[in-house]
């Protein structure tokens, strides 16, 4: 059965406005056009992008109230997922996107202009470096990342951005149990605590997904994040 983003969201109780529907359509057309010269995504068909990029990006808001979130940082966003779809759905969000590849940031700059978005900051840099900048360290209500790295690595990249009392949301596939076990010590070291796990399947046989909600209980020690590359080379245990 064909996947329809508007209908699928309506089934969740969300009615996209005509302007939002047009924005998602423009985002799709821009993504495909840029993808011909910059490798942004392997998924380019309309239904695939609508399901596995747009709808998937919005799923965290099915399980936590984004209307009460003021600031969101998306780490390793790539072509803008999940940050830009969340911004389109929740225009009040002050969104910051951090990505290490200049070509992806260039795409996002054009996307933000084309979509007429305000309140979006795009940063070309490594999360390890940006997370040490006082302008960004422990400044955000929520940090989010989608399939960027294993959880013990991802925690070191994301938790330094989250204010105490805030939330880190890790978006994962269906098989996360080993990652969660190996990351418990790292999450605690970084000031976090695993609050809950939400497991679900995307519609239209889109596959299993898991959302990990990690609360920021205490400040991240000054030693973290370590210098660029170190979290991947020597993951915390």
C-alpha cells in the first residue's frame, strides 16, 4: 500500500497545514536535486523519503511533548534529519544543526532559505569541538541524533550539549539491546540516565525502530567530550 505522509500523520492526530505540506514537498524536491551532485541519501523515491526520512524524523514527538521544548540541537544531521522535519512540524523550536561535512551544510543553508525558516542555526564542525564551546555546552533542552554511532560514542557527542534537566534522544533501529548494555557506564559518566525505551514499527512495512530517552541528571565532566576522533577510537565503557 502506498505511503501518504499527510494521512499517516492524521492517523496520529496531526493535521498538516497546506503550508506544511508544501514545505515538505519543496524539501523533497530540493533533496533529490542536490543528491545528483552531493551524496545526501540513498533513498530518493517520494514514498521512501516521506516514510524513512520525514515520518521517521517526526516519531520522537509521538513519545514526548515537543510543544514544551524550546531549543533542539541535531548532531550529525546529514541532510537535515531529524531536525528539519521537526522544525517544520514545530515552528517554535530554536533549532541548531551540527554536521562535519561542509557540502551537507551548504545543502542545509539552501534548504533553510527555500523553506523560509527562521530560528535555525547551522554549524559546520565536529560535535567534539562544538560541545566544548561555552555558547553551546549544556545550552539545549534536547539533543537528538539519528543512527550516527553506537550509543556509548553517541552519548559523548550529544550529552555535553544538553542542559541539566534536559533530554538526549537517540534514534535507532530495532536491535539496540547490546548497545544499551555497553553504554550504561558511559551514560552515567557523562551525567545521563536512561529514562525509557520506546520500540515501534514504521507503517507500510518500514521496519523496526527504537527511541532511547536519556535524561541529563548532572553536568558533564569537563574532560568530555574528548578531542575529535577519540570517542570512536576509545569508546567509554
